[in-house]
C-alpha cells in the first residue's frame, strides 16, 4: 500500500500570502507611470493621477468584457477568469491589465468572504482589497449620508414654510447587509432632534453616488452629476436637486481623492486597477470608467468584468456604460461551469458537483440564451469553462461540440490552479479572435429616443425573453412623471434577481412565457439612468443564518476567513 497522500490545495489566503509582491512603484513603472506621480497607500497600493489618461492609446487598446451564464449561489468564477485571462495574456507575451470592481463589506461579511479572485488568479493584497482598501467605499458612504444630513437640516430650517419639500426620496446607505435598516423613522425624541420622517437605508453599492462615481470622467463631470441628483419634490411637484441645496462642491470635495483609480497587482505582478463597486442586480455592475480607460491608456489588452450573468451585468455594461463612455469591447467572454449548468438542468444544489451528463445537457439552453444575447449586441464570443476536478472528459467534449454548433470559441481555463500558464490557451484564443474576428459595432437593445416604457419592454423581451411587462400603479405614475420631467432619454437599469432570466429566482435555465413585474421606478438623474425595480429585489440585502462574519478572525496577527 502506498504511503503517498495527496497534498491539499492551498487556500486563497495562503496563496495570497505566499505571493511575491513588487513595490507598487515598480508596478506603476512597468506600465509607464512615473513612480513619483502615484499616491501610495502603503507599499502595495496606490492612487494614479488622471493626467495619465491618454485618449490616443485608449483608441488602440483592446478591451475584453467578461460575463457569465446565470450563476449558482457560489458564482461561476468571473473574477477568477478576469484575473486569469490578464495573467494568460502576459504569459503569452502581451501587455495586459485587469480592471475590476472593489468588493463590498456586505457580501464579504455575509455570504462570500471575499471577492478578489481565487487560487493563483487573485488581485493583491487580498486582505486590504476585501476590507477597507483605500477608503473609497467609506468616502462614498460619507458623501451619500452627508447629503442626507444636509437635506434633513434644510427641511428642519424651513419647516412650516413654503420652502419645505413635499416629499423626500433620498435614502441613507451603509456598506453592510442590514435588513433592519431598510425602513426606519428618523427625527424622534422631540422637536430639537428634527422632524419625524419615514426614511431608510440601501447598501452602499446601490447608492446613486456609487453609480455616478463609476460613470464620471473627471472631477468637473463628477460635480455636474452630483448637482443633478434628485433629492425630493417641491410642493409644485418639480424636482429638488443637490444643486438646489447648493452643496455639490462640498460633496465633490469628499470624493476628490476617491475618484483617482486604485493601482494594485495580481499573484503574478500583472497590473490591476480596482475601482468602484456597484452591484449588477441592483445597479449597473461595472467598475469605474476612469479605471477602465486608465488601464487602456497603459496596456494593449484590458480585461474587465461586469457583475452576475450577461442578462444583468453585460447588458448594463453595453447599454449604459458603453453608451455613455464610448467604450467598445473587442470580445466578450462568457464564463460557464458544469455545476451551474447542472443546476439549470434541474439538479439540487447539493448534487451539482457530481457527473450528470443528462442534467448538463438540460441546462445548456441557459448558456445558449446568453450566447445569443451577446451575439445580438454584435459581440464575438468565447465560452470560458472553469474546470473542476469533478468534470469529466465526456462532459467537456459535449460542451466543445455544443459551442462549435453555436458558432463560438470554447476554451478551458485552469487559471485557478495554474495562474497564467493555466489561462494561456484561453488568452491565445481571445487574441486570435480579436485579430481576425473582433466584435462588430454595438447594437444597443434600445434607442435613446424610445420611451422609458419601451426601453424596459425591449430589455425584458429581447434579453430576458419575457412575453410581457406589467407595471404597478405607482410605476405607471412615475413613468408619466419622469417623462414630464425630461428624463425620458435616459438609459434604463433593471434591478432584479441574478439567479433567473425572470424576476423569480426559482425559475431557472431558460424559461419562456413569463411576465416581468415592474413595481417601482427610481430616478438616478446624476448617474444618468432610470432604475426599474422588478419583482421582490431588495436594495439592502439581509444576512444569512450563518454569516461569514462568524468565521473572520485574527490568528497570530493574521486575518483568517477571507477567501
């Protein structure tokens, strides 16, 4: 009998600690940024001045979008794939960077435990990025709540006058999952403590400040967007904005340092820009325009990620971020796993890691719909398969044939276990596609001139494949109000569950014959889009029964429980 035992694969945090990090000054220098110009946050993090944005280089750089099929609860590894592809591109001799969102403390201490990639495809320093990082989220939270405090003071100082607002729509935020704060009453305890008012909290990634922060092109644009934020309505029903409150400049001051993109590195010292962090199920789900363009100013290939499946993150990346910024991806990666496909094939979550060809085949309509959607946008598609030890050769062979019939490229990504070497094949196929069959001109889902109602219906029917859209009474009222207020030309951001093409997370795979229910509309005039809330989606998540916070701790001065 052999005495050899298999060595367990190291944890993400063990890999991150064993990685050899270069001083951030060297990472900057490697991509043409003068180390004297960066603003260091310790040895391995820095802010980069906006003077390094270069429109000429941006036009020649190759942008690659990473999206996914409809995920299972554990996700399908989009961030791992994004980081791995950047490593793979550098491994085959290309100059590449990755541009990602910053993780939110809510999911880190709730379900995930971290969101900086995994295995040998991580952005580092992982603990810092997952926790307070350079303070961007705190600055955004502070700016949002400073507006709330100043707005409450305005109401208090103008109580019993015709200047007082008839209705306030601005909400506070916190970067935690706290269901108890979704609906609250402020101003209790007597007149000295304010005016009793129904209020509430969203999570910081759902804040309009976060959304506009990620779409701003410079400080002036940031301030202009802040000025347009709608805080409430006057007695004559006209909107009351931050500009009316005369505080846009002071709020911009709170965000001036945060607006500079964050420079870090990967497990193989590849350049990484990690900046901004809106969720894709309740916001637009993309990192900052500035970080994407900064990466494109410095390298010839840039990999960026949009949140959740392509029906959410990629649709919003293309219909909102690309429409507003002028960015155009040369290729789109759709990440898939056998586990997620089997879940869509009807297998219980506890069984999805077992071989099951029948279930995998039954789940392929989900992948097929995501492929069709990206092709309809004009995108050239590569399906990246995150391989696990439980995947069989038979299952992979079937997927190869399926993708060939769908007219898309298939590649196996082993970046989790092998880093850049494991993603080299994926990188080569992506480069070949960009050189010989790049994405066509973007075909947006809707036209800017379409009515708000038509935009929502086009997304629901073209992307989700719904039969129809039903608007609640309050949503119908807001449709008319928003058009009257001149917001009809804005893009639409639909907030819905990430686990289904429908607004019901239990309807898996590729359902048809369903209705999308729009229960509310929210104006984000500063960000420049309208949020349509579908189904029961919450803009402030709750915590699970066993939150990850119960497993995060310090052991001999080192953090455990992040992954």
